């Protein structure tokens, strides 16, 4: 059975099975059970952000909401500035708490890194058995998930008021053997991720301002669109108040991360329906073991019609605790679901 599709739904089921193994599977766990499973995101300094000039806004006027900590810095004039273009050759979903912390961002400045969705993915990664990363690797190496960056900076080691455009690349064939992940990866390294390959942009995000200190950079906040293949077909996400971080290392970018917040509307309108579709897909899939189907139906099918509708997903206690908005990234008074992922990148030309 291929685990690279429907991984979020599979992962939720794994979480369900884990809970189910501890008790009556007809009784969803209380919300605090999820907290027991979550990876604590330890407080700690964020080295990328500490010595960068990111404006801090006044949060005192909104005592009841988590107001945005960061304001966008006005863009510098980039005419005549050197351009440096990259493509992400690796996109990494957190597979443990350390990565969830590394890829996240402390939006509300409470000393705790925010990466709720990433933390859940990390928790599931620790449980094992779910190849949450496999589908992402496959999409990158096939050339379906091409994230591009165009930096404007005369000095990539140290520069204030640098600018980056986040660019979504048009799919292109990076390997001829997508069914063989190892071969596909090595082909992609030679064709698309060789440091000089060309890519065509489809969506170019609004420029984001940032600083580079000793090669480490932090850009944002801005809006980042992600098409992550985590639930069946690619899940189109908009990360609000997103930050793009990384380190220029020779001709590559290392230790990269993209963090932002997904609002409740998108969670309800995009993510949860996709989870419902994927869970139904598992029920219809003849290769899904009968015991797994039984567990899924016991957990989610509250009206016992043999199908899982969106409402049954939205109102499920397990889902509510696992995929719950955690921090208000944009200060609109409504909590958003934080997500941070990692990446590395190599040189590229963006057409
Ligand atoms: Ca925080
Ligand atoms: Ca039902
Ligand atoms: Ca919000």
C-alpha cells in the first residue's frame, strides 16, 4: 500500500488507532489526551531572529487577542541590486519535536515557538509507520512542487533591507522514473537541482523585506502559498504573516524554514474537507484492512451511514484537538493554525 498519498488522513487514523488501543474506540478521547501526545515546543531563543531588525508592534491595546508581533518593513529600492535565485531541492515536514521547533516561529512572543500543525506531524512521525515525508519528496523530485526564491541583496552575508520574492514554479519533469523514488531523486539532482536549472514562475508573491546577518536571513511577514501533497491531491494552503528563514551557505541555502498561520476559514473550507475526502477514500480503498475501516467508522461515522462527511470530521473531538488553531498571527482576534516547514535550496534561474 502506498503511504505517500492521503498521509494526513492516514496519520489521523494512526493517531486514532493509538488512542483506540488505549481504550474504547467508540469513545473519543478527551481533548487533553491530545495534549499528552503533542510534542512540547520548548521555549528558547530563535537564533535567526534575535539580532535582526524586525519591528515590534504595540500589543498592549488588544489584551484579549494575540496581536501580531511583527509589522512588515517598508521595502527598500531594489533597482540595481544583485539578484540571487534558488529552487528548494528538499522540503521537509517536521518529523520530531526538534524539527517542529526549528521550523516554527514565536508569533505571540511568549517564548514558545508556534508550529501546531507541524508539531502534530512531528508527533505522528515519532509514532512511526506513517511516511508523512514520502509524498512531499516525491512531489519535489518529480518537479510538481517547485518553490523558488528570488533574493535581492548586494551582499548575501550581511545586508539590511534585502528583499525576496517567493515564487511558485510551474511543474516540469525533473525525473523520468517517478515510480522509483531513489532513481527519481538522483535524476532530479542532475536535472532540476544541479544549481543552474531554469524554472518558469506561475505565481510570484509580493516582495518581502528582510535582513541578512552572517549569512542567516529572515524575511517577512508576507503571504506564502503552499501546495503540499499531504491529503490525496495537493492541498493548497495560504500561510498568512509568513516568515522565510535560512542561511546562505556557499551556493546553497541550508537550515531553511517557512512559517505562517492558516486561518479558520481555510481550515474549515480547505483542510478539513480534504481530510474528509481522504478518509472516505480509505474506506473505499479495497486495500485498507477491514479492521482499519472499522476503526475509522467507529471514530468518525457518528450517524452510522457508512460514510464520513465534513461535519463528522469537523466535530470530531480527536480532529478538534489535533488540528486546532493555536495563535493569532495577524491580530484579527481569531486564532490561526501555525505551520512551519523546512527546506534546503540550490541555485536556479527563474524565467
Ligand atoms: Ca508563541
Ligand atoms: Ca456518516
Ligand atoms: Ca488571526
